[in-house]
């Protein structure tokens, strides 16, 4: 049995006493009985009952309907009307105040019990609904995304503060408006108006996600790139009650993506335009990118090299990298080879060795650590150096086998070269007198 707290407002004392007795017998608490609306209003704030049984026809300045309306507006306390008069006029007046029930005098105890319990249950459910709405409203207002809720006709019923900021509309101004008026979107590329996702979700009865390049135009004309989805609200019976539109400002992200894209394009342009071969590997030294120059140097296609170890092209690096690799997996930035110019053998397609210069750099990104190998084919340079050495060796051989004394002076008269005959004739060792003034050497002989 409920232990609800009830107030009775009845100007007939005998009827009031009878109702009070019946309520007690049913297990309710009666906080007081009052004969007028004015008297009841003075006590309600202090008593805060769960329910009021209100006689419609009260003596005094306020009748029961006026009193119940004031109590409802000020304290949100429900009332059940007691009346011996069921005329249409009175009923219409009473309906406006949203009573929780009617009892026609005289009534049985069973009727009283049923009406009171139904009124208490209805009040309890309404309070729970109000609390749930407050909780839901607070939650929606506090989340980071913009939220707009509509009814089944696409008219706005709710907006959180983020939605107000992005659309430029205050919630009180937007309530009741068609969502397409507040949520105006265009395609960023074509500048054409896009279909309202709310109406689309209502008609298709499914969640709708906007395509890329969606721009929201706010009330003051400001434009923002957004991402959003519209989901229909469907009850247990399958009826569509409305739509929840969830969207967020991605303008800053789009801006950063554009900067990153431009940076990547610039890097790729430099990467491909370089005359030197460039190969990028991941932390496990597996190739994941090569420029055209590198492919030309080694004679492979990029598909043939992807995921191959760097030692596949430069076997000498296998031992060099692992010999110098730190125990820490922090990155390759501490490898002794980083920043140095190495001269090693490369391996062309077809197992042909050739000389190359390699410099290694490391970089850290959000995706991991990477090594960059800049490679230059130095075959021509090595061949030129070899030819020059052969020529020098030939000249030295000619000079040393000729019986004529031969010396070479620079522009300042310093001795820079002499053949074997010079040493035999003069007794001077070139290694001891190289770059000395030849004139002084002659004087010392005199």
C-alpha cells in the first residue's frame, strides 16, 4: 500500500472528514484538510504533498480550478478534482489545468482508491520523464558534437550550444523552424546546395552520413567544413518520431590535411626530381619507396623492390647497419653511419657490382621510424680516377727510366717533382726537399 502524502481541499466539513477517514483506512497520510483555496495555498509550500484532492466548487475568492492551477504552476503538485457538478462548462475549465483525475460525488472507497493510485502513478511517471529529459538535455548540451533534434516533420525541437555556435542560430529562435532553414549545406567543390539529411533520414528510415566536401553556411554567412550524420528516432511500434542530427566542425582538420597534402606533394616532387637515387625503408630496413633515379641506378621496377631488405641492393650495409645499430629501439638516429658518406658496392639487377656513394638519414613520424638512403652511382668517377692513376703511373715510369735529369717546378719556383736521375746526380731526396725553392738548392751546391 502506498504511503503517499495527501492534502484535502473541501469546504463541506462533513465530506472532508469522510474523505480523510477513507484515506487513512486506505493507508495514506493526510497532511491536512482546508476549506478554501486561499487557506490551502498558504500551507502547500510547507507541506509539499504528493497529491491534492480539490473540490471544484469552493467558497471564497478562488474556486478549486483556480487554486489547482496556481498550485500546479508554482509547485508542480498534481490534483484530483472532486465535484458534484459534471456540466460541460466546468469540465472544459478543469481540463485546461491538466488534472490527474475526477471523482464525482458521492463516490465509493474503491473509486477513491483507484483514482488516487492512478494519479500518483501518473505523477511519478511524469517526474521520471522530466528527470530523464533534464538528464538527456544536460548530456546533449555538454558533449563536443553539435546536436539538433527534430520532430517527425523535420521541425527543430532541440539544439545544444555547439549547434548554436556552428549554425549561428539560438535555440529559442530555431525551435519550430524547418531544419533546412537552420542547417544549410552546400558542396565545397560545386558550391551547389545539398539535400537536407534530416528529410533523407525521415524518408529512408535509416542513418544518413554526409558525403565529403560538405560545407555548413551559418546564419551570418560564415562557412565551415563539417562531418555529420542524421539518425531517425523510431519507437517500439516502428513509428518515426523525429531525427537526431550530429555534426562537427572539421575546418581546422581540413586545413591541416591540405597543408600536409601540399607538403607531401612538394616532397614527392623533390623526391622524384632528384638526380640522386633515394630509397626509403621502414624500421626493419625493408624498402617501401624508391624514386625514379634509384630504379634507374639499380635496374629494377618499384614493384620488384618493395618489401625487400636494403641489403638486397647494397649487401655491404647488412653488416654495417647491424654493427652500428644501438640496442635501444628508439630510432636509427644514433647509428654512427647517419650523416656519413659511405663508398660501398651496389648490386645491379643481374648481380653486377658497381661502386656507389651512400648517405643515410633517419626521421621519426607518427607512423614510425624510417631510414632514407641517398645513392649516387660513382662508376664514371671511379673509372676516371683509375685512368688518371694509370696515366700518372705511366708518366712516373717514363721519367724514372729516362737517363735525362728531369725536374718539375711550380709557378713559384718550388720543386714539386724530380725523377730518379735527379737524386743520383744531385744527391737530394725529393721527399725531403719537395716544395723548396729550387734556386736555393742550387746555391747550396755552390
